[in-house]
């Protein structure tokens, strides 16, 4: 029983992180129409920034977290300007370019940190919250969850209550119509990828003290992000959030009883099932014909 | 340039060149040559899948399916390559046929992701189920056949064997593409609704292309495992799939020979940067990006331009059959 | 339903979410006629075609072709039964030659199996298909252009090619979707001739079109839609003088 409750809590916390990277991916795909295969690597860069600047050079955690966000956002903006904009009418080309970036970032990580055993970042927040005598939540994880929730709420506010947010949604719905109404597609694309990348960088920075850092950590991130995005509904941010939580809980539970590999296999099978039965996902817009 | 005698002479020269080549190379390069030949089959078989316009991400795993089948059949039943190679192809084709049902309800983007997921799930099964797949360590102890006195464990004989098998497969693939089946596949690619409106069952043809492609890459997997002797799940992961994509995209995919040019040029390129081991993936990444941005029609378009340079008369007759 | 009715659309309704594109539309087409399906923009004409040809399935109602219900069948099955449509905005296999385009249309009658195709054992089928393709090209006046790429053709020839592809599959009922769009008077006349020629060869035609000259000149009978509903039916003369039709066009659509 304790195990179940602990797992639920762990699952929810994982869900927060999954939501961050899935939402980032959805923003980029929804607004710009391109699948960013390098999204996992963006998260990795966020984590590496923390490792390099905070763990190795001793800068305080919070400013470094901000730095991580800025760095990853910068990479995202560069990708938009030089890769995605020229390939705007060729989404497959954009996807391939993102694969190129994936490789380059992985190599950079290897050069900076070597390809040895995974790195660890000691959590800046010590201590564990103990509830009801058997639930243990390390403060660092709680912090991660808190910031994730805050970030997602801020995003929700931005998308639904600000003009810029509405413009983003308009472009996601129908790019040509939005352009005809005078919305500047280039600016919106920058914003979309800026936000998407920022979320990825944030996720990486939050996860850094909680996970193993190595050049290949992006692989699991991208798989998770795809599963969550598809199940939640391609193009739907709220769908991605719900799906992230559900999938994280599912994955956590299956991992406890059957191991991580099986959990991922099940996740992939689930995703294929969703694609068959309801390709629009739980909340996605129905794609007719 | 397009006259029949010229073509025959060129083909013969190519053939002779290919046959003599290994004798001029050191062992390490002979090795490479064998893998290159196998990879030619991999990309040629991928081409027929993409002919209908669907880019699948499961091709690398299908090669593994063929490889694992060959390995398991060899180890269980001690059958030679005459059996394991066709079986490798058949099992890969069968799995592809099964996957058609879930996968072909999706198109484009969804199909891409779905095929990726299915492939990754299969690969994870190889890792997870140590019986019978051997887990992360995979399987080993697979040997090539002994025909008469020729020891196929040697590189040069194995090369000729590979060349023969791949040559036959390429011939079949080429014939398919230039037959009316190939024409219909093209039509599905370009305008599926139009094809449907005249009675083409596009689902069936997409499935056909996928199954045929999987058959041949399965055979390639069998060739690989019999040479290497071992097979592991990581040989067929995202890394290799990306290589396939790179070869096809950089080489070009509008002509039958496009992907073949891609794999040959890039493999040679890869060899030349061997010393830069650590940053090789980054160089590939850069090559991909440059290719997409500056040479979207692939290397094959260069061949097209060279051909036009040599053509003296303006084209008044039928264009050549390759497409 | 008389014996010569080739197509009967029976109370067909088509809804997309909250939008009702077609609302209990019924009409019948006689074999051998050229029927015009007209109405202002957005009336549901193309939607009706898509329902008949199987690209959409009616939400309710039925579609009966030569006495059999074809509702819910897939496009390629319906094509095999003999209903073929052409598409708005010239849809052709741009990367293929004129000849190859039509060859695809011959698919229905030229099934080859894989094995034979590889080893070129299906010679008769190939020859039959080639023969048929050339026949169609001859009929439509495109033989000289057979080796040109579809993308290189002038507009009139492109439209003729679209019809050729459809004809190659030997339809009994041809649904033509705005074939006259963007044509000058000379091209329009030529196209009208071709259309009559097709009908005279025994094929029933249903024509969706905005060009009134073509419609009035070609059609035996007109079915008028407006806002997804049947507005009126009658001969071109009847419709020309029908107040409600005039009002519908002037009030709502662009002509």
C-alpha cells in the first residue's frame, strides 16, 4: 500500500517533467508544423549547463537554471532561423535537419564532458519531506514539480489571455489564414520555438540533480515526448499535459513491477494503439479525410 | 550517352571493376566493401518503400528481424545460407505484413511515428527477452556456409557471394520498379486520390511496397549476420536508421540509383574521416543539414546535370525509362 | 425508379461535426444523359460528388448505382463498379508522361501479378493496356503529346488528360468536377465537343460547373443545389427562368 502511494507521488512528479517536454514539442509542431527530433537533446543541453556551470564551476543553482533556459532557447532560435525557416514548406526536410542538430549536440556534449560514466549533479536542495511516516519526497523533487506546474500555468495564461498567445494559436490552427490577417509568421515561429525550447531547457535544468547526465539521455526523452504527444493529441497542449500525467503514472507503476524496459515497450504499444483507434488522440482536433 | 552499346560497355566495365576490386584492397577495406555492398541492398530496398511516398522508420529494425531469423535458424537447425537467407526475408516480410494492418491506417506524420514506435518496441523485445534473443549481448556463433573447398569465412569469397546475392536482389527490385506495378506505386505516391478514383487500392499497394522492401532488407540482415558472426540489438537502432535516411536523402530518391550513389559516396566519405572518430556524428549531422538546405534533390541530380552536359541533341524522343 | 436510371441519390445527408453540408438531397440520373449539378459556391456540389465516389460516406441516406447500394464503399471499389470522378483544379500525375498517366487509368483491366511483372511474362496484359491507352489518347486528341510530361501541357490538354485517365478505366458514369474552370471561349468550345463525344460513346455524365454557357449548352437536365439542399430540377430552359434559382445565385454566390 505504501508502495502504491509512493509510486503515485513519484508518477505525478515524473508527469510534471514529461509535461514540460511534451508541451514544448507540441508547441513547435503545432505552430511550425515541424517535428523537432532534437528536442531530447535540447533537454540534455539544459542538464549539461547545470552540470558544467553549477556542479563544475560552482555557480549557484537558480541563476544557472535561468542560464540553462536562455542557452537552450538560443539554440532553438538559431534552429528556427537557419533550419526551419528555409524548410518551411518541406516538413520532412525540417525533420531531417533536426536530426542533424541531434548529432551535433550529442557530439558537443561528448566533447565537453567526455563519454565516460554518467555524471551526477548533487541536489542543491537537501533533505526529504516525510508525510504520514512513510511517504518520502525529496525537497529537490518537490521543487522540480513546483516549478513545472508554475511554468505550465504561466504558459496557459499566456496562450489564453494574451494577444500574442492568441496569435500563436491562430497560426497553429491555420497558418495561411493567420498570415492573411496580418500576423507575422516569422515572429510567431520564433516565439513558438523560443517557448518550446525554453521549456525543454527548464526541464533539463530541473532534472539535472535528479537523474544521470550523459550525451544519450535525450533518447528516452524524445520517445516519451512522442508517446505523450500522440496519446494526448497532436497539436493539443492540454491533451499533452493530461497524457503526460497519465503516462507517467502508468510508466512508474509498470516499472516498479516489471521493469523500465517493459514499461517503455508498453508505452510504445499504447501509442500505436492510440494511433490506430483514435489518431487524433484524447483531446486532439479530429483530422477528417 | 544513352545508346545501347555504350550502356552495355559501361555495365561490363562496372562489373569487371567490382569483381577485381577486393584484390586491390587491404583486409580492413575488404571488410568495408562487404558491408557497403550489403548496405546498397538496404537502401535499394528502402527506396521501394518510399516509392509510395511513405517514409517508414522501421526499416533498420526489419533488417534486424531478418538477421535474428537467420541467426536463430542457423543455430537451431544448422541450416546453411541457402535456407537462412530466404527465411530471413520471408520472416521480415511476414512481420511487415502483420504490421500493415495497424500502421497503414495512418499516413504521413502519424505513419512515421507509428513505424518508429513499432520498430523500437521490437528492438526492446530483443533486449528484454534474453531467451531466445540473447538480450543486449545478442547472439553469436553464426557461420557462413562451406561450399566445396571455398571457405566463406574469408573476406574475398564472402564478397563474391554477397555481390551475387545483392546483384540478384537489385535486379528484381529494378524490374519491379519499371514494371506496371512500379507505375502504380508511383501513382500512389503522387496523387493517391486520383489513383483511387480509377480503381487503384492504394492501401494494398502501400502494403505491397512495404512488404517487398522488408523482404529484401531482411535478406540483407541475413547476409550481415553470416559475415559478422554475431548480432546485437544496437546494430539496428536509431543510429543505423538515421544512416539509412541520410544515404537516401543525400543520394536522392527520384531515381533508382539515387540512394545507391548516396550510400557509396557517404561510406567512402566516412572512411576518409575515420580518424575524426569522436566528432563523426557531428560531421554527419552537418552533411545532412547542408544536403537538405543546398542540394534538396540529392546527389543524383548532379548525375542528371552531367548527363545533360553530354547530350548533344535536344531530347526529341522518349525519355529514358528510369524514374 | 425507371429502368434507365443509372444513379439514384436517396435522401443523402452529410454532416461534418456541427456543419450540415448536404441535407436530404434526392435526385436520379438517367443513363446516357448529361446532367448538370449546379448551385452557388458552397452549395454542396463537390461534397455530393465525393459522397457518390466514395471519398465520403453519407451520414444518412443511400446511393444506388445500377440497382445496387454503393453507400460506404471505398473509392477504388466504386471505381471498379464503373463510377469515376475527375477532380477540381487539374489533378494529374505531374511527374509522369501523358502516356503513363493514362496507363495508370488502365489499371482496372490490367491486373498483373508481381511475379509475372518482374520477369516480363505479362506481355499480353501490357499490350492490351498500351492499346487501350493509345485508343483513349486518340479519342481525346492527345496522341501527339504522349511523351510529354503532364506538367508541360497547356490547360485545355491537361483537362483532356484528366478525362482520358478517367476514360481509360472504362466508366459507365463519369463525374466531372468543374472541367471548364479557367478556360477561354475557344477552349470551352473544344471541351464541350469532347464532352459530347464522351457521352456519345455511351457514358453517362454528371457535370458540376459554374460556366453557364457550358452548362446550358451541354446538359439535358439540371439539378440545382443551394446550402446543401435540393433547390430545383428541370431542363435548362426551366431553370434559366426559375425565380428561386435566380435569387439563389444573385443573393448568395459568385457567378
